[in-house]
C-alpha cells in the first residue's frame, strides 16, 4: 500500500501524544450541497480545534491517502463534489493504485485513520441497513466492527431502517454507547424509540471504556450522540420528507452508492434547507464530543 500522507500538524500531534480527531470527506463531496459544504468542512475543523484537538480530514488525492488536508483540497472537495469518487474501505486499493481522487466514507475514513494511529473519528451519521428488502447494508457497519476507532455519530441516518441497523450492529459486535441518551438517535431527531444497552454520561468514563475496548482488540465503538435539541427537526415534517425522497429514489431507479447522496439532496430540497442546517448542527456537535473524547484519552494515558 502506498504510504499515508500525514499533514505536518497531524503528524506532530500524533508523535507528541496530543489529541487528534479524524473527519471524513464524503459528507463534503457527496452529502452536502455547495457552497454550504465548504463552510461546514471549515466549521467542523474549527469545532475540533475549539475542543483542544487537531482535526485530520481524510481523503484520497491523486491516489495519495491524505490524513489532514490543505485548505485548497477542501475547496476542491466542496466545489468538484462528485468528480471525487465515493470510496468505501473496499475501494481503497483501487484508488491508491490508480492514482484517482476519492472522498472517503465512514468505512474508508475509519480504516485510514486507524492506520495513522488515530482513535477518534467524528462524522454526521453512519450508513446502515437501507429500508425495503434490507439487502443494501452499508459497509460502514462491518468496518466499524473490525477497526479500533470510536466513531461519533448522531445515530444512523433517518433514511435507513433503524431497527435493522441497530440489530446488525449488535450481530457484528460493534459496541454502541449512547452519549447522554438511552436511545439510538435518529439523525435529524433525538430519539428513535430504540433502547440502547449502554448509556454513558461522563467523558472520562467514555474514554476509559474506549481504552479497554481497544486493549481487548475488539474493534470499534459507535458513540451515538443526539442532535442538539434546539437544532432537531420536527418528526412529522422530516418523516414526510423522507417518504417523499424514498419514493423519488424508487421512481428514478437510484441504486447502490448513489442512494444516500440522492436522498440527502432530495431532503435538502424538500425541507427548504432545514435538513442541511440540522445536518450541520449534528455534525458540529459530534466534532465537539470527538475533541473531548480525544483529549480525555490522552489525559488517561498521562496518568497511568
Ligand atoms: N454523515 C452525514 N452525511 C453523509 C455521510 C455521513 O451527515 O453524507 C456519508 C458517510 O460517508 C457514510 C455514507 O459513510 O454517507 C454512507 O453511505 P452508504 O449509505 O452508501 O454506505
Ligand atoms: Mn449501500
């Protein structure tokens, strides 16, 4: 595999044992509309910095797996969007060998971040089991099961089949922790009615659990962080918008990797931008928790 290209600031933080939080690039290139995506990419990095950690946004640029991006690369991701392929972990070898440009999904970002020695990764919402026959299951779930990293996410995206997504996480052995909640959050809203086995309220305890999990070599953790109450969307409004978006995807025969970006774009349209504002708010909240967790992991290492 070609070497990782770790940005100097990220490399220095890792070498000195300072907190680092990985961020993904598919949310920028495929998940959010231009130009809001560029502002949100910067806001996410700022949120990580405000929490005392170094942000490492990850993407593949001309076949190089970049851990920490220059401002010009974030511009490219935002402006050229779909000109970047959407790379899951499975696709990495092809892009790295061919020298192509690709935005990394949760699965690919988790794998690359872990390889760089990063243990915390903030996203918006992970992929999961799509509604319908349930045979479209995001590789995000398997990758989280295998990869030693804590992924901070507002549950799974509401466009998915959330009960089956939670069941699949359990089957695969992903440790799901509710961050100050006892329920799986539903991305745009705080609750799904799906109870979680474990709730954690204290950041030092979250870090302690993560340390033990990684020491056991048992793979990843999903830290389920609900959207801030003031940013949450009305349940009936978003449910109606999702029904509409799913019908449009069906009518236009959208399948495979295009489904998630198609549905998110449609929701943005149908809700008059409210879905994008909510997506921004939840992703920022995840970046903040990510920074706190990364800092707590470093503190604990210093005390043993
Ligand atoms: N979170 C967001 N917006 C996004 C995504 C996450 O707020 O666009 C992306 C992530 O990269 C995730 C992907 O891995 O959506 C899931 O895609 P799929 O359902 O095709 O696996
Ligand atoms: Mn899929």
